């Protein structure tokens, strides 16, 4: 086990600061390596015990926190250069696809309600803030976690086979196609999350009597809506990872779990006719009930869509 020296020399203080930021099981080896390297370099530059040479060597080695990050293989940036371009593209895709739809729907409903220009603009600004900020924050968290997972673009693990070969060159066309489909998936799943949350918080539908209603069944928020939202959030996360990495079996398995979390509860509440708010349906169609065949077809479409996505991810893997 490494123990910091109490001699107080510059080298001891420098080594102690480096190893303080790396895993405990590596501290002893790193400390010995650093001391030997510093001693050899100082000896080559000046007479023994030369404080000036020691200070010069440590200055050239740089900030001990940065050196510790190199030893630990840990990035110092929130999102490193390997992922940053993809992060910006996906963030732009979400903000330019999901956010305008939600804002446009919100503004249109406010206009239909007869609200003034100031109220319409204020509602649109509120929708931008309430939807755009969490969306950007969620995507940033996903990329930060991927950045710190240690699996960066172009980085080969020891289990992957060791030395680089021309077979490791990326297929740019495949990467571009995967990025486009992943961005489309993120936009779609993100839009569903935004609409579900927005219709509950803003209650956009307004009756003739001025009462605001949820479009979806409010009782879902005490039960089935949470696995649906969790499944959608997981699908957004997996879409972001797909844009960064080649398909793998583990990602395909995670996709199965996410699709199941979203698809099965959705199919169940549609089958039980618990998806829409009865008060909303009553005000819209005067109490008219859709035939059972309609709900059966919708349930089958939802299940078929989930199965189709699972099969596509398995084929990719």
C-alpha cells in the first residue's frame, strides 16, 4: 500500500499529489515509477541535490492532476473531442425537431383559446424552457456517462485483440447511416416524452366552459405512465449510444428491455381503453366510443412496432 512520504521535498509532494487522484491499487507502482523517472531526469540535468534541476523537471511534467488523469485513463473534459461532434449534431437534431413541434402545438392551442399575443409568446417561451432545457441536460448526462465508461471511439480494449490492423478502420458510410437513424430515433422518442409530460403539465385542451384537461388519462401518473416514460428515456439513451458505437449484442439486449418497458404497458393500457382521458373524449366526440376492433388494431400495431425494432437491433448486432 502506498504511503505519502513526510520528507517534504518537491518530488515527494508532487508524487503524493499525483497518486492521490488514481485508484488505490495502482498508487504504489505509479509512485515508484514517478520517483525513479524524476530522479533519473534530475541527475541527468544537474549535480546531485540540485533544487533548481528538480524544480525544472517537475515544471516540465506539468500539473499533477493532468498527469494523474493520464495514468487513470480518465478524461478531464466533460465531453471529450471524440464524442463532442456527435453530441452537438444530436443535440441540434433534437432541438430542431422535437422542440419546434411542441412550441408550435402550444402556440396553436393558445391561439385557438383566444389568448392575446403576449400570452401566446409567453406560453411559447415557457415551452422552450420547460422542454428544451431538460432535453439538453438529459443528452449531456448520457454523453458524460459514455465518455467516462472508458469505451471511446477508436480505443481498443485488451480483450478486443490487442494490436491495430487495417480491419479496424471505421466504415464512414455505415457510421453516417447509423448516426442518421439514431438521430431520428432520438427525435421520435424525445418527442413522445415531451408531449406526454407537456400535456400533463400544461393541460392544453380547453373545454367550452374554460376547463383545462389532460389529453391522456390522469390516473396513469399514479401507475403505468412511469414504465412507459422510463422505456422511452432508455430508448433515447440507447439511440445516443448507437450514434457513438458500432452495434453490439449487449446494446441489442438493452434495447429489448427498453422496448419491453415502453411497448408492453402501452399495449396494455390501450387494450383496457385507459389511454385517453374520458373527460377529454366526452368533450371531443360527445361520448362516442370507438369499436373494440379499433383498439385491437392499435394494440397489434404497437406490439408489431416494438417487435420490428427489436429485430432490427438484433440484426445490427
